[in-house]
C-alpha cells in the first residue's frame, strides 16, 4: 500500500497542531496555578516565623480576632474583590471573597493558616464571605 506525499504532510501538520495546542493548555494551567495573591505569598513566607504584631502590620486590621479553646490567638482576614463581569461574556458582575484564618501559638508565632475562596455571582455586597466560614465565639 502506497501513501502519497500529500497525505503524509497533512498527517504531520495535524499532529504538530495537536501537540502545540496540548503544550499551550498545559502552560496555561501551570501559569494560572502560579498566580497567587499577595496575602498567600506573604503567609507562606511568614509561617513559623512572623509574630502576631508583624502579621497585623503587614495585613492590617483583621475582620475577627479570637482565641481557640487551647488558648491560641486566631486572626481572620476577609478580602473582597469585585469582578466587573462586563469585561467578559461569561459572567455577571459579582464579588469574590477570600477568607484567611491564621492561628498563632501561645508565644504569638504564626503556625497555621487556611484560605477559603467563594464567588458571589451577581452580588456586589454579600452578607457572608465563604460558606461555613469562621464563626466568632458568641
């Protein structure tokens, strides 16, 4: 069975195009995971090093300040970001909220932190940041 030259060239082009698209998608996914908020970048560097005062100087006044049952200080930060939605065809205006819960040891050193993110499509002033977020003690 003989294949002509045109068929071989067309097959190579399709394979090259597919490979280029695949590499592009992998690069895009990797780039998106590398984009981190300034809070995440700071908290990664501050964990096990920064004290409560240094964190407050860097991140500002927390939304909540509490103490765990074990006597550890907890600071909660909520960062709201408005998504205009008018710059793309897929989404309506709304708000994204990031909640950071920071736990310090009894000496005041940042030991743990968590981040939860939730989008509030269509809401510009949501009444809560994230579902099942931090609840301050009553």
